[in-house]
């Protein structure tokens, strides 16, 4: 393991050092710092050292994500460092993590979800407007096939173009040029950056459902590191874990990824998890959307389960402090919803979307 011990303490106690991997972008650093702060509160005797690195997705800025075809665009370099014991845990946006992780890794914690919806950020000249009041043929920037497919159908008077780069770069492209009337970004990232004042409209599920795992932070660890898994497991937010397991199971069953428009919406209320899932053609004209639910009643759940099997992953997640019965129920929910959509023709819609995207 890459953990070191440093004689930090004045009373002679040896302090343990744990290295935390992150992407270099400002948002990634803010997200990682927030996780490390929580861990420091729980483990004041541990020294957490942050190791920042660039990933393939950070370096390829002239190509749409859906065209690159690499499932681990923003995670590969971080996982290599984890594999080489150069870091002990990695903080990711959960939506960047594929539903099947490389052997030897697991998501040991999924933290309480920030607002998972998408947000409209307007060019300053359009202040006070909404998508439906923008002029005909206004150009909207988004690098997401999922967003574009839903919004093309909902707002046919608008046009959509790719925009790449981190949050800072995309906002700069919006503000300093006249190429875009607005751009669509995840509300969670804007809020974490302290840029809530730039949000002119939050898109509800009737306008645009969100990406699998959007708004949630995940901590990836080596599956064999029981003590690190135990350390990060206290960060798990039960409702978020269950919603994201359902979403990831749905996506995995559809064999979806960046290169196809798949969207979800989840809720936990009255001991039920509700999962709405949808697939779209690239222009949004063809779509399938269904909702299912499952019980995660408190009879099935205990606050603290001592004997959760850390060897069992559910769509890449090992949640030690969340009821196994509830986790299994939400995996089944995602698979069942995936099967329902497949029975209605989802595979054909997604195959055509993938082929068209590859051909463009």
C-alpha cells in the first residue's frame, strides 16, 4: 500500500499518511477537498495528501466525448495510480465511472447527492430569458447526446452544438464569444464552484432527465484494502447509494454509455425507490420512457449491518453500511426497467443512435 507513516505528532505518535487521487480541474479539486474534509473530521490523526493528475478526457478537448469511444476517459490515469499504489483512494464524479470497473477496484462510498438536474447558463445578452423564449435558431452548447436529444424534441426552435472543456473553459467560451446563446451544464458543478448566480433555469424531468449518477461524488478504492474500504464507508448516503445503484443497473443492462442518449430520474419516498428511465434517438424524435418502483422497507434495513460482504459489488459499488436487501432490490429494479424498455424496442433505438453518432 502507498500509505506511509510520518512522525508528525509532537507527543511522539506516528501519523498515517493516505494519498488521495483527483483530476487537476478546479471543480475536481473542490470536490476532492470536500471529501477529504469529511475524512479529516472522522480521522484527525490521519494526514491526507492530495495528488492531482490530468486524464485523457482533460487532454482531448477538440472531440466530442461521445466520439472518443473510451469508457474511462476521466478515470484511467487515476486508476493506474491506484493500481500502482501511488494513491490509496480516488474521488470522482460518479457519472464519469463506467458501470463495470476494472478488476481489483470498487466504489467504496457514494456521498449525499447534490442537485442532479441540468441547468441553463445564458450568454449575458440573453439575461432574464429561458430556453422557450430564446430566438429562433439560437445555438445551445452541450457536449452531451442525452441533453441534446431531449432538448431538441422539447425546444425544436433551438439548435445544438458541441462545447468541450472544463466548467471554467465552457463559461469563458460562452461569455467571450457570440457562438452560443446559452450552454447546458450540471447544476451540481455550478453550485460546488459557487456559481449558482449563473443558473437561469433548472431543467426539471419534464424538460431534461439527468445522467446516471449525476450530482453524486464517488470514492474509488482497491477492493482488497479492507481498512480503507471501512474508512470511506461511513461517507455513504443510503438514499443516494440506492438511487445510483438502480440507475447504474439500468444503464448497464442497456449497455449504455457516453455514446448513446440514456437518461434517468430517481426518487426515494415512503420506503420506495422510484426509477424512471428513458432512451432517445439522437434527434429526440424516437424515445421510450417508463417508471418502476421497488420497496426498501425499514423491515429490510438495519442502520448498521455488521456482516455486509465486502467482496460483493453491485454495479461497481461496495456499500458496507447500507442494507444488502435494499441494494439487491434496487439492482433488480434497474435490470427490470432495462428489460421493460428492451422489450419495447430500446435496443433498436440505441443501435441506430450509436451508428449515426459514429458516422457523423
